[in-house]
């Protein structure tokens, strides 16, 4: 294997470029805090995952540069529950909890202690599957534990300054006027728990007065009252300072000129005295060829769990690592799945030195290899594998699995040379291939789907000379299956039978497909017959 050591190659991935920028702008620090986060207001979908893995890739790049890194993931679970997503059970129950903090909304799946925790658990249990291990922070707990009291106080005391910061990027029509009263906080009522409140006064220190639509009217001490929360554009920079964040990316809606990052940057510096973290824009992720099984149950919201049904973890990481972070791309569940697995396998062969790029120019070739090696390295879960993974093309794997009725043990045994240390990764791919051939292929690649006749049934349309030809294949070719030096020799033997009998060879092949799988076509016949094996083929064709 041609290894990639730190001193052999200059890392040239976009994550390495961002890491270098962080080090340059923030200087030599004892630790670099990189942050990500989301509101768990519904299914955490694959577009949200782009932010998580973007941070993970940069974290890895910083660590490869020899830096200590803290990777935090904030659950903004003290946000208000604004609307009921379309794919949640018991929507009529959830409707009763609008305007509550999402941690006060029940889990209508009846699995976790509340609605927010359900969606948090869904992603927390899956991230280790893709080699991502952040430190999770729960903002509901932090706010109610009064962790941000001083940040809230500072925001209230500087509300006019914050108002100026927010106005900086607004046009005249949307600017707050001097006479407009601005509060950087919202309040969940101490009586009804909803945010249907209005702040009516502030004493300059820790006392805040508010009234609620429910009739509650009180003054609270924010050192003791846990229902007060900063608005998003103030909460974000407050937490940058609290956690000393030096890197956090954002979607293109947040990072656009005049967006929430620009205003948060102003607030961070002028109110909290903290230089905003280095950021970068990531674009949206689209979906292509979503199978009916997924779209019907999830309302076309594809989660990380859904993606891992089709893509083994290394390949899913590869998809994000090899795409430029500021470019939109699609995650496919149709025939493109085969192309993506083929691209990953080619990169893997480059890395392990079993295939060379066709590029002849030495400089371009070296650059291509360095890039592919870095993408592969960033695609692995927990460091480079000790041996080259066992490669079975995804298409062939679907054929093997259908031949053995989804029995992965039987498939691995049939391959004959899988090493123990290669088996786990191969099993992950087999599970994905079996899911795809059953869930996606019927919609996008029906010709790849088949079921071998093992029940003694027969194709009734095979008669006359064609029946005799099939019988000859059974008696003359099948006993030699497995002993042909090349598939084309097996193919030729069947052609010769058709020619001798004055039959169209293509018609004979169609008849054999009818006899074996009840379809007009299927996998390449000679190789398919070798996979099935002469014993099983003899049994299938014995009814003719």
C-alpha cells in the first residue's frame, strides 16, 4: 500500500484550507473550539447533517495539523415550538403545545421524555456510525440552570447598542425607529409556559417585568427565573463568547450579506468583546430518486438514518468530503447510487496502489492522487483501515444477495477469500445493497431485480426446439459452469448450441432467463450462471 503520512503530502482539501485560515486568523491557541448546532423542532434531515460533517471535517484537519480541538454541538432545544411538522404522529396533540418551549412538548412517538429529546436521540445515536463524536450541549438545561445570566444582563443593558447593530444591515423600510422599544429577550410565562408574553420593564440589573396573554403579570429575578431567553441574533454571539468559539459554518441563508452572521458578528464584538469565529458557507443538499418507502413514511424528509440505509458510512462521508462545501449537490437513491459506490471504490484503489490514474502529466497525476488520498482519509470512520477493504462492486453485490436470498453469510462464504478484518466493512455494504435492491431498485432499476426459481416452477412458454436447446444447455454447459477459464467461453458454448440448432442466440438467452428467473433479461448470463452454481442450475432446469 502507498501510505499518506503527514510529512509526505501537503493536505489540499478545503477542510485543510479552512483549518489553516483558522490558525492564521486566531493564532496559536491551547485549544480551538469548533461549533455546530440546530433546533430539534422536527426530523434532523440530511441537509442539517451537512453542517455537522462540515465541522467534523475541519476538526479533523485541525487535529491533523497538530492542534487540540473541542467540537461542540448545541441543541437549541429552548426554542419555541412554532408549527407541527407534517410527518409527526398525533398532530392534534402537538397542536396544543404551540408557543411552548420544545422541551415542554410531549414525544408523540411515546419513546423519549419530550419532543425535543426524541429528535436529539435520533441523531446522537447515529453520529457515531459515521465517525462523528461531538460534545453535546443542551441549551434548555443551560438557560434554566441560569448559566447565561450575565450574558442576558449585558444584552438587556446594551439593548440600544444591539438595536444599532441589527439596523446596520437593514434598509430604511425595515430599520427599527428610535422610538421603537427593542428587547433582546423573550420570556416563557412562569404560569402558562408559553412565550405569549410582553416585557414591560427592566430595572437595569436582574429584575425584568412582563405580562402574558394568560393574565400573568409579574416581575422576576433572572438569577432565579429560568424562563427568559435571548433572541437568536443575540443568543448566537453570546454563546460564541461563552464557549470561545473560533469556527462555525452556516447555511447560505445565514452567511449571505446582511444575514444573521453579519449582525451576530457586530453584536459579538461590540457587546460581548469577542471576535466572531471564522465561518464558511455551506450550500443546500437536494434529493434524487427517493424511494417510495422513504417518502411515504417521512414526507420526503430524509434523515441520516435513511441515508445510511443505502450508503455505507464511509461512502456517505465520501459524498460530503468530495463535494465543495459551498456547492449544492444531490444525494441520490436511484441508479446514481452505483456510480457513487464505483467512484469511492476507484478512490480506494488509488490509495492502496491497486490502480493507477490514467492522467499522464506527472504534476497533474500527483495532484490528483494527493487529493483522492485526502478525500479517502477524511471518509474513514476512525482512521485508516489496517488492510485494504474487500471490494465487491455494488451491482455485483446486489446480484449475489438476490442469488442467496439476502443471506449475507452465504454471500461472504461464496466469495471465498474475505479476510476476518475485512468482513465488518463488507457486511455494512451488503446490508446497504440489500436495502437498495428491495426499496429503490424496483422504481429505478427494475431489470436488476430478480428472484431465482427454486420452487420447482417452470416457464410454460419454452417449447419445441427452444426446449431442446435449454435441455442441451442444462446437460452440456451447466456441468462445466465454474470450470470455464473465462465467462466468454461459457457464453460461446451457448452460442454454439443455438447456431447448431438454427436458433437465434438472443432468443435462447431469453429462454434461459425465463427458466431461471422468469424475466426476459437479468445479470450477464455466463457470470450469473457461475454465481448460481451448477448444482442449483441443474435443479432449476431439471423440470424441463
